[in-house]
C-alpha cells in the first residue's frame, strides 16, 4: 500500500514539474484524484478485471462442448487455446477466432480452430491452417473475406450460406495479401496469451 502511494506521489511530482497549467493536464488530475481516493480509503486498488474475461469464459464453455469427445485423450499441456476478437460483419459485436498450437490439434498440414459468434455459437470449424489469419476488406454475405495460410500458400475463404469453408487448403490461392488486411490470431508474432480449458 505504501509503495503504491509513493508511486502515485512520484507521478504527481513529476507531472507538476512538467506542466504548470493544471487545467490542461488531464494525467495530473487523474493521478491526484486517485491519490486522494487512496489516502481517503475510497479507491479500489484490486486489479481490474480484464474486459475479455467474459469472452474467455464463453469460449471455454463452448470448447468443452465442441471437443467433449476429444477431452479424454488430451493431456494437460494440450488443453489450452489462443483467441482473438474481430467484428467480421460490422454489427458492433466481435466474433472470436480460436486457435490451438499443440500436437493434438496440429499436424504437418497445420492446425485446427474455430470461429465463434459473439454469443458463442459456431460459425466455423477450420482445419489445416497456419497462423495468423488475415481479414480482408472485401466481403461476401455481409462477412469479411478471410485469408488462411495452408501448405505455404494463402487461400481466400468467402462466406457461403452462413459458413466459411472448413478446409482452407482446397480454396482459391491468392498470391499477395492485400496491404489493408488485418492480422488476427497471430500466435507467434503477437505472443498471444494462452488460456486453459
């Protein structure tokens, strides 16, 4: 507790030396407010719950249903996933890309994973893919087209009848990734956190 107060006092002192105009220094105001609440005993110093806790729990519950037949064969080291969120259909709700990177879900052709709706329902299961996945700016059936890497080549996946194709390796090959595409599920590049289930 004393360390937190000392840190806050140090921040206030630093910012008071940096800017003499108190009315324009938002950071200083926030720090002073936090310090006064801390000293007054009204501040909540517990760690804030990450915004994605709800998504993680939703994904965990869904995975336990989706792969219930696989669970007995999984080791503790196999029971984890990575996820990334992206609004694929511009409805202001994120869809979830779920990927695995262990020997149970991955083979020589790539790895398996899922795309879930915001409510946890399955949009897709996919196989034989490498990460990351790219979301393009073009769309089909109101969902952005996706680019998956499989077998060292990029394949274009378009929504058809409410689903993306599950096997990227047999889809149209694309030679270049459009510059305006967004990477999702970049497991190695972004060092995404892994979650157990």
